[in-house]
C-alpha cells in the first residue's frame, strides 16, 4: 500500500510539472482565421477604377422651343432620376468656379491652322474662365506635354499657347484626354472640371483606349468640349506625307455587325450631330467593351458621353465664335450634384433631368450617365 501511494503521488507531481511548463495556446498568425471563431469578412481591397461613385455632378442646359437658354429655374423645379430612381439633389444657384484643361493638337498635320490657334490665349479668360477660374495647357502629337500647370493668370495661359509649335505626324488625342483627366482629378470637387480639346477628331498612335478614357471622364465628373479643326483644310495645307487621306463618304465605312445602317446610326458613328437618346445604346456598347464603333471619331464619344458639346472652325473668325459659344454654354448651365442612393447597382447609370413649373421648357441637356463596374 505504501508503494502504491508513492507511485500515485509521483505521477501526480509529473502531470502537474508538465502542465506548468506547457506554453499557453497561441493566437493564429495575422491574416489567418482561428478555427474556433467565425470567419471574418475580408477587408475591402483598394478602390478600383470606376468601381464606386460617391459624388455625381450633372451640368444641365435648359432650352425653350426656340432653342434659347432658359434662366431663373429654382432648385425645387428640378427633378433628377438615376436609373429611374429620384435623387436628393443640390443645385448651385451661383456660378461655380471652373478648372479647365486646354489640350491642343500640335502635330505637323495642323501646321496651317496653328497661327489662328495661338491667338486664343487672350479669349480663354474673359469668355470661359471668368474671375475665379483657372486653366492648364497641354500640347500633344507623339508626346503629351504639360506646358502650363493650373493658373489663374491669363497672361501665362496666353504665353504658353503662343509657344506651341508643330511636331510629328502622330496625334495621341486619347492619351492627351487621359492626362488631362488626371490633372483635373486633382482639383477640388467643388469646382467644375472642364476639358477643352482643340484639334482633329481622329486619333493616331495613342496607347490608351477610348473606353477607359471615357470612364475616367465620367467618374471624375469632367465635362468634355471640343473645337474641331477642319480636317479638309488641314489636308489641303499640311505637308505631304506617305499616308493617303480617306476620301470615302461616311456611309461607305463598314458598320459593326447587327447595327442597322440608318442615317441616324451613320451620323452618330461618323461625326455629325445625333440625338442623345439614340446615342446611349452605342455608348453602352463601348462601356461594356463589346464593340468600339467610334474609332474614327472618339471626340463625339467624349462630348456626348459627358454632356459636353462639339464645335468646329476653319478660320480665325469661326474659331473665335466657337470659343464664344463654349463660354456661353458653360455660363448658362445649372450645376446639379448628388450622392447616388443606388450605388450597389453595377453597369450603366442613366441620368434624366426634368423641369417642372416652366411650360416654355422644350428640352434639357445633361450627361447621359456614368459607368459602375459590377461588384
């Protein structure tokens, strides 16, 4: 019995010694789940391009039956729908300061029109920017050059525009739009972000795609305006090159499969004015990355896709008139902003603006919408 008691006491002592020296249970390493706890939701990754939109700006033009601008509309007389859902909107009743990027084509093909373009610097301030505006200047051919960062000094803008000289044969229009959008994205959101491109409507040599450029414009609330250089005049006065101009009429260009070659579709695809309603299905094809039917005219995709406008010129007088029309439109817009209440909906968000209490209003013009990638 004494031997049994000693053995029992010895075993108990060994067990107690082992328990006192055993390390406490450790927590799972960072990044791993514990088997005794419910799995945690993974932390969200970085913001993806075009994934979320927290703040939407919709500049609105209101026209009467004669095509004139309608002024004096109150905030409570606007109604805005995002994918059919009415939004709680903010309407700025005072003029919102402008941040403007001027992108000017500066390749050898537009050498004949450069003397006229160099004279626009002193028009930008009084016609477009106003007292509180600012502008940056970009020149593009085979390179994208930021000649002037944002400034409110009109003399600096004029000086830099005058320094532009013709370069190579390339015309990296889409790349210039991407760079200009990046500049505008750095400006405060309480400023109107405007891009004005002065050049031809075609692109030659860009690395960026029109789809990504359009999404960038939409996500960053940039409104795109274009003053188009006459391609016909440029062809006549440009230095000779090995490339032959495309003399086929627009209707002889092949349209994508399953797209009817109606006059409206041809007009939309090849550079003439077209209605907003008919344009939206074509833009959505581009945003879905299904087709790219604006290869010959990305400018129209950008103007209609952001709610801007497209003007043309072929002389000093018509250039000044185009600049004046851009200024008139910008200073006649109502600026509506809102935080969408349907951010969870992926895909294209169509915007519609209605004005009540003004029977003289014939139509409104705003950006058609914006793109949200599917989560």
